[in-house]
C-alpha cells in the first residue's frame, strides 16, 4: 500500500533541508576568520628584478674616414683607454710632419734675436756719441726707431713660433681622433663595421660595463618610503650555482607609475672578475618594508 506524502509533511522536510544548508556558509566564514592571522604571517613572495650593465655605449668616430682596422671582437674584455679601432691616417700624418718641421724651425727666431742685439748696441753707441756732440739728434732718433723695429720683429717671430707650436699640437689631436679608444672598462657586446667601410655617424662597436652591475626592481606603491639610498638588499640571480649577494640602493624614483601602481628602485651590485653576466633575471629576497610601523605590525614568531 503506497503512502502519499501530505502537504504538511512535504513542507516540514523542506524546512529541515533549508536549515541544514544554512549552516554551510556560516562554517566557511568561521574558518576564514580563524585562518586570517595565519595568512597574515605568510611572508610575501620575492620581487622579481633584472640585472643590467652599469652602462652601455655605442662607440664610433668623431671624424669621417675609412676604417683601417678593428682591434677587438665580440666578447672581448677591454680596458679604459685601450685602442679599439683605427681610421686611415695618411693625410693627418703628413700634416703632422709639416707642422713639426715648422715648430722646430728656429732660423727666423734666431735672426730676429740677432737683429735686435745689433740694433740695441748701435743705439747705445749713438747715445754716447750724441752726449759728446759727435752725432745729430736726427741720427739718434733714426737709431732709436731701428731698435724699436728690431724689438717688434723679435716679438713677431716669437708669436709665429707659438702659432706653429699650436698648429703642431692641433695636428697631433687630429691624428689622435682617428684612433678610437675605449671610454670605460667592459666587454664588447656587438660589432657593426669592418675594415674598408666609410665611417660617418654610425657606431663601430657596442660596449657594456659589467663591474658594477645595475639592478632594477619595481616595487608596489604601498612600500614607497620604506627604502632609502644606501640600504642593502639581497639579490638572488636566476643562474645555476649563483648565490644571493648584497646590492646597495642607489636611486629611487620620485614618481609612481599609475598604470602598475609601482615605483622603480635601482641598486648597485658589485661584480668583481665579471662573475655574473648582465641580462639575468633575479629575485629580491628581503624587500619587506623596513619602516618602524611595518616592523611593529609584523606578528611575533
């Protein structure tokens, strides 16, 4: 015999089911509230960063000419002042030789000095004769004028000698401009030109300075004011076998990027013997806020 549920029994069963399900959201909320302190104690994930060269420069020539030789190749380490490349220098070397001969020439200067000495001696004798009334005033004036002219010729010869010496130095500088030297110590990361090419505005080589390295990290705006230049942070390069090493904060942006709500921090990472290559990704291991309020708010262990 089948028993059909009455409307009253159906209503009571629905109420009991509703009461049982009503406890589920309350239980979830209770778990979330109790676990909130534990979540607050979870350390924040390390911030990603990028290790870059301290400086990069495209090295070219300040004058136009034909490239004669390139002394280095990609991957070579260079020192500041080292010769990297040379341009053809036939014309400049010839000009330097002419300027050197002029600067070394002393005939005009010696002749002017001799002429001045003779004019002064003749003026001294003329003044003595004029005091003895053996020489007219007109003749004495002529000898005085000749002495002044000799002085001016000697001064002109000395000025000309100074000009020739300056021209010689200018020719030396023009010759040195055709020798390209490294502006800093680093590594050659690219080569653009080869011997025989005409060099104008385009670079010959690209150099990068690897000691020290520059680390850049973008931090959330909530941490702005927690860091100052001179503070030390631990940087862990993403390179097999590379351990974390200290880096010093050198620069902090004064403008927050509104798109990412973050600001950029630059660090100086020593790289003795070029142990690390540039271009690595890295992690900042201890980038937690360092202000007093943040330290007090941190739960005790």
